[in-house]
C-alpha cells in the first residue's frame, strides 16, 4: 500500500479525515506499518530545521514550549524560535486554524464514539467506553498540534472532574468531554459552566438528577450545588454559606436525565434508546418558590429560568475570578503563585467576563510567568506525554502505556472525587520510581504498543549532544554531560533526570 | 540514608492489609458448609459437604476438606469467618456486583484507594501493590498504586546493551543529589526502597518452614507479598485475586482445586510471616454467594450472601461472626438465595480501623452508609 507522506496529509488538510477512514482504519493498522510510517515521520523531521537550544538556561522559547504544550518534540524549538513566542501563542489560541491530520489519524478508530448520539453510547459494552476516553486523551495530548488547547482540556477536565467509574458516567462522560470541556476549553467560562450544569454526566456524577422537590417535605440533594460553588466557581473560602448551598440546590431541582428504569427521579419518562440520558426539566419536581442566592433575589415562578440566574450569579461573583485565576497561575506559574500575577489574571478574567483566551494572554504576559522557568514539577500525565513527544514515539496508548500511568496514579479520567487530580508537586513526588522505570522502558522499547526509533532519531538530530539539548530544552551542564556518558544509557537518564521532571 | 528510615505512612506501626478477591462468586456454602443443617443436605443432595468429611469448626459449620490447611489458623484464633456476606446489589451480575463492592458503593473510586488517600501523600513508592496484570477497581484513586506480576518488576534494570545497573543508579543519584527539599527527600526515599527491594532474594526459602506449592500462581503471589512485607518498603495495602469461582456446571471439579490453592496459599503465607501476622490482615471476599439449591448440571447459580474471611492482624477468630439464621426455605431470598446480613462494609470497616482509619476517614471511605461494624476484635 502506498502511504501518503505526512506532508501530503498536512497539505490535503480538510480531506485528512476522509483519508483517515479510508487508509488508516485504526491506530493498530497504522502501527502495523510502523517501520514505513516511522520513516515518513523522520523524513518530516529532516525537512525542517532541528537545531536544538544553544543557551545554558531555559530561554523564552523553551519556556513557552514547556508551559503551553505537553513538551516539545524534535524540531519544535527551531520552529517556535523562528516564529517567535508571541506569534506561537496566537497560533495556539486559534486551534481551529491548525491542521491536525496526525492526531485525527491517531484517534480515528475512536472517532465514532465521539460522534454517536448519546443514547447510542448505552449500546456499548459497559467496560468499553472508559478506556476509549482515556486512550483518546493520551493520543490527543501526544499527537495534536493544538497543544495549548489540549493542555487547557486537561486543566478543565480536572476542574470539572467526572470519574466515568460512577454509575452511568461510563456512558455519558464522552459526551461531557465533547460538549463541555472541548467545546469551551478556550471559549468563555460562563458558557462552559452552563454546559457543565446541564451535562448528563455531571447530573449523574454529582446527583443533580436526583435533586427533586416533589412534596413539601422533600429535601433537595445538595451535592452539585455545593461543588458548583466550592470547586467550580467561588472556591471553598469564596464567601458562600450553607444557606446559599441549600438555595442553589432548590433552584436546580427538577433537572434530570431520561433513564431506562424509573428509579424515582426520572419520573415516568421511560425513554426510547435514542433519548436515553437526555436532559429534561421536570416542572413538577422543581421548587418554584422565591430564593436568595449570594445576596441576590431570585423571584418565584421562574421555573427552569432559575438555572440561568444561578449560573449568572456564581460566574460573575468576584471570588470566582480569583479562584479560577489562582488555579490557572498554579498550573502555569508556580505551586505558590505570586499574588501580583494572580491579581492581574483575576482582573483580566473579570473585565473580559470570563473570556479564557484574554485571561490566558494576560497570564502569559506577566513578569511572574516569564520568571518562572523550570519551576513546575510535571504531573505524571504531563511527564509521560512529554517523554513520548520528545522521543517522537509512536504509541497505541493501550495497556502497556496505561499501566505506567496507573503506577504513577494519574490515568486520565480515573480520579474519583470531584476536585480533580491534585495540581501541586508534593502529591506526585513519590512517583519517581515509576518515572525512572518508564524512562528506561521507553528509551529501550520495552513498552508494549509504544515504539521509538532511537538510532534514527539520534542520527536525525545530529548525535547525542543534540539529543540532550533537545530533551532538556537547553544545553546540558558539565555535570549532566558527564553523568550522561557514565550512565551507560544517556536517553534513559535524560528522561529520568530531575530536569526532565520539570517544566 | 540509614536503615532505620521508615517508608511507611503509619510510622512506628507498620501494618499491611492484604485483600484477596475471589472473582466469579465463590460458593460460601461449600467453603464453609453448614454441615449440621438438614436443609443444607436437602438443597444440595449431590454437592453438599458431608459432615464426616468436613473440618469441624463449631456445632454448625465445617470447612470443606480442601480447606484443611486453614484449620491451624482457626484453632489458634487467627481466622474469623462471616457468612451471609455481600453487598446490596441484587442484579446477580458479576460485573455490577464486583464494581459496586470494589467501589464501596455507588461512588467513584475504590474503597481501598480512598482508604489510602485519607492518609495523605504517600511516603513510599510501594504503598499499594496489586499482584495482577491490571489494577483492581478497589485501588482506583489511590495516591499511587502499582500492578505488578512479579517483584522483579520493581527494580531499576537498564535496558541498554552494555549498560550496568550500578552505573545508571549512581549517575541518577548524582543528578538528584543537587535537588533540594521535598524532591530530594522523595528521591532518597525511592533509592532506599529500591535498595530494600533489591536486597530481597526472590529465590530465598520462605521462613518458618513455610512451603508455597510451586504449581499454584496464587500462592507464589502471596509469597512475593510476604517478601515485600518483610522488606519494610512501606507497603500499606496489597491486592491479589483468585478467579474462576463461577461454578454453574460440575461445580466440584472446578472448586476443589481452587480451594486447595486458596487454603495452601493462605496457610503458607501465615506461617511464612510468623509474628508479622500480628500486624498483617488478610481479607478474603467475593462478589456474591451462590444459589442454595444445586442445579441440574451439578452446579450452582448466582446467589446473594457468600462467605468472607479475615485472618491475622489481631482478629479474635475461631468464630463464625455475625450470626446464622439457618437454611429454612422461608428465609431464602428471591429465587432461593442466602440473604445478605453481613454487609461487606461492616466487615471491612473494623479492619480499616485496626489499620489506622478513624471515624472521619471511614465516612469518606464508605460514604452514605450507616456502618454497623462486625465485632472482629472484641
């Protein structure tokens, strides 16, 4: 079979998806021609300049790549150095304009799960969809050119965390990923919040579907109302009270999802398959009295309009801007972010009314951001993906790779509680053993379903010294250079090194 | 780093919880047979364990003879048994019942994972280990948990031709020596754990004359866990499965070798660990029990209540705990199943308390459940 070169793919652009169906039936099919494909991949590398960084310290280009992507691959430094970090940021902030043929091919076999109507997801085997969700997340992070978008998708997936292990979330989380996280990752926070409030998976995960007021004595379920303020908007010390939690819960009574079995919450709405998990408002289960949320009156009789009011009130609350700004600064600047940067980002979020691109532009323009080179400890997912990117690896993101993420405790979409995977380094320090073992395994092709062309890759870059500078994003120090030589396995040591754990 | 460094989160009290899941729904009425109950023999004319064959436990129960290896633990008061144990799922679906039980209810994340999380960031890279190809759902959400098939999976073994382990480790340590604070401590802890793992002679003869049958992989897994416990690598929780208990058809030919594996593995493990059993608890559980009446194919179908075992860790054993209502036809549930009167959480909760969980932690580990702990230690 004649395989189109990656360059041809990039040129054909729009037809890449069609081709992906026709030629690349699956990632496995693609990996089945690993040698042939890898040749194409390396040819692309040889096409462009591969010059690694020459500075002894992380320079602004290296810093941009470290923070706005899941780590640079070979050639990325040269490309962004020529483009300039500012232009690179603007490119990344317009992901829809970036051709993503490689990623589309890598995830082609799972595309159907993302495009089928929600009700049809219930036809899948109960154990089929969560791995699809996890593998796709890895493949996108590794292969997408829309790196900042993927980084933000990871950020919001933690912010609005849903573990597909709970109840029907195994069927509905993919739709949440599509309609909430990916639809709004670089859009407007308020829109994302609203989408999340009406996401079938969220209604399951935080029991919103069971939040009903059918009789005067019935107590609403407060689970979602609390997390909405504690985790999604104001933050735990954001100034809401137990009374606010109860009032928000009252506002949201009646929103539920159509179920197959009447468990008392979906009422008698026994749905045909295609409508399964469809979100509906049950007027008779809604508390239609007047409410007061965070000091604002919500008039009686608004019915489903209560939800709009709640979203508006919590999204516009000053604590929300501060809370989201702090989390973004923790992700992109430091575990203990400088207050000046948090203030600037808070203002940008407030003034733009939650525009995520504006907020990010401000963050990335702060002096504190520029001063924070190498200060962040990569979480395991980031570490693994950055290693795959740095070594131009091919992966099926299946068991062989997942088992390492499992050992490091960060399989995507497997975090049980609504607070999402911890952001700060202290939670992840005990994973060093598995990072080291992963480094050795990747460097020596001991991971099932994952493959690197070590020899060809080293030759393409121009030798061991260039490999070191490419992986470290800077020139190695004299001590690092000495250690690499003496270790007997320089690539594994680079990936296991403290420098590679940071970004 | 000194050998006195403690990699365990629970500091001076190094306790390990070992959870054994019998996948496929093990028949509690064969494992722990109510041999003195006439109804038992009426329901199971061809499959019942005969009183004269059983290992006598008390006036009502006897162990299947293939579990004879557990007799010593029972007699020495180190093995407690709960009958009518199980969860609230009544779908009789393996998947759903295992899923609910391993999650500890209709919640996300595993009960063992939540238990580990209540202890804060782990000190050891080996705080949670599953001897299995994949991580069980019970450990989902653990701060870190390793599914390994052999202790050899832990070591740092260079993969490159000509590379030497000591060179790689030395240069790695050299790079981390220039780090500061928490990362430096974490690296030191990891090197220490590695040293202790590498000091384990995986071929060493088990202690106290214990013998693990080489043809039983389950026992070999337990043997490795015993080595890990003795190496003090900070192992807080371990999981190992024994599958194949779904005996709809010619039950005895399937279940008899499995029981031998289970009993000989547990007995060897207990003997091997010796005094360390006082701080090591083994829990044996299954997703549900099986239909009381045997079926036409010399098998049994999916039921409700099963059996659960707790061994070691200071349990006051030698008792069948939590009661026994008898096998009267009118007290059976649904299609003729032993009901569940010992919810699995009520057995796990006191064990977790023994392993350092307080009331607040238990409420997080088993949310929305009013615990009525079984008196395992009183």
